[in-house]
């Protein structure tokens, strides 16, 4: 296991809890603006960005933000066009700010998409008034989302090569088939942006991938998300890893969290296949998860590395997460060498699930891109996957 950026320290390598912030884009710090730095207004944390009023703002920079207050130059039509262009491609509420804005400019900015227009220097009172309705609307949406069945399941590995991706692919197939019987959907996102091959293992040839969603920025919505998925015959919706390798550190944390949240709302249950190497964004997704499956093998080395993963989560204040240990490629003779008591002593918890070792069956399923049941209708491996599927559904509160 390694951190993608070796220059990051333990103090900076932290999971983001995805708290929406308000981005301030000002040409300078005047009046009360200095007091706004690292402050909270209308329950939102503020983030100050000092940039010239003529500079463009990328829609991706606003992904996950609760709102953005943007300074505009009251002279000329360019500032209005700048804000209008940003409003057209970003779903983030925009608040314009200007020195002594004339009424004509205020009207133009509102028509261009501004939720409000505030005078500069920016004051806490004015900003509180402008953000209050945005806060109330966000709270309302969160309450609605909280009552839905939007769930996230993350799969992490004790180390690469434990067969976690093949296990997840077959689990997602079973899970989606059961969900379809209840009129629900499930989505599988391959977040191993360098070596992910879930689409290959499922026999799919996706035209679009996670990279297209990342490039969408503010254009991201439910329709685009669905257009990016590839349907497996089982019913599981697959968002494939990029066709070309992407640098792990190049993926925006807030934007990826936004994609996962949208997928959870759109499909109900989302499975995330995370890369072996930890990043800030993978840690943040684990923090968001309703269930974490830690896949390992019943070996001394496998348990030792699984313990390191659990220790990492504890060090990041994520010890309260629901983490279930899954032993893949399990063979009964191994249990005679490593007993349950040994596992409990090593990990501080028992094994939740064991998945039988049947490499020829898994290999045949991967080569043909089909569920293992298409190769062999009844098998110990199939029965173990059924138990795992039922266990995941129970944790998520889904009937079977």
C-alpha cells in the first residue's frame, strides 16, 4: 500500500467528509472580506480565491460547492457574459458582487443567472442573507435524499492480487439480478483508473467511461450519467475505468464525490472498486460508504496487510465505519492452520464471509465475460456469493 503523493504528510492526507463550501472569487481582500477567510456563513465554510475579475473560472472548480460569490467589474458587457457562460454549464448557485452596482447591471446579472447581487466590500450580513435560501434548499434536498435507498458499498483490498475485482464483478451481477426483481437498480463504478478491467471481466465494450463524467464538470446530471453507463445482461449498470491510464492525483476529490452521490441517487446502490493505492479521494469515498468490504486471503501475509488497512482507517477517524472482512479463495485446509481465534487476535474482529477457491471456474467466467452460473449452475463458489449478496442486502436494509 502506498500514498500516491509521497510528499503528502499524515496531517494533510485526510478523508473529506464532503461538506459543501462557498467559494469566494474576489480580486482582493477589502472590508469584511478578511474576516470571511476560514469563517462560516449560513452554516457553510468559506474558501477565498483571489483572482482578477477578467480571469475565467472552470466549472469543475465549482463541483461540490454550495455556492460561489464572484466579483464582477461594473464596466462593460464582458462581466455579464462571463457569469452567464458559467451559469449555463454549472449547477452551482452563483452570487455576483460588485462595487456600487447600478440597477441596470443588477438586472443584467440576474437575467444572466445570478441568484443574487451583493455590493462590495463584501459583508457577512449581506452574504448571510444571500446564502440563507440556498442553505434551506440544500437542507431540503438532503432530507429527501436521506430517506431514499441511496447506498454506497466500497471494496478495498488487503493487497493487490487477492481477486477482489473478479469477486466484486460476480457479486454485482447477483445483486443487480435480485434488485431488478424488486424494481430497483444497481451500479458498479470501476475507480481503478490505471488498471481497472471490470468491463473486460464482464464482457462489455463501453463507449464512454469515468473519464467522460470527470470531463463533464458542471454539465453532469442524471441523463449524462445514465448515458455513460454500459448495461450488463444481469441489469447492473457499469461505469468503466478510463481506456487510458490516468494519474491518481489528477482526479478532483469533490468532483468524484459528486459523481458517486449522483449515481447513488440515480440507481439506489453503488458498488465502488477502489484502487489498491490510497489517495485522498479514495479515502473520502470510503468515509462516505454505508458498507466497506475488505477483501483478503487467509494467510499470515494477507491478515497482516488487512490489519494495516484497518489501522489506517482508525488513524483517519474512520473506525466507526461498517467494515466486513471477506476471505477470498478460501480452502478448508487453511482453517486448520489459521484459526478463527488467530484472525480475531490479528484483526480485532471475525471473518464475515468466506468465498471458496475455484480458480478454473472464475477464469472461465472472466474469459467468456459471463456470470459463473452460466459456466456451472451450482457450485460452492456460487453458494458463497449468494450468502455474501444476502449479507450486503441485509446491511443496506434491502429485502431478498
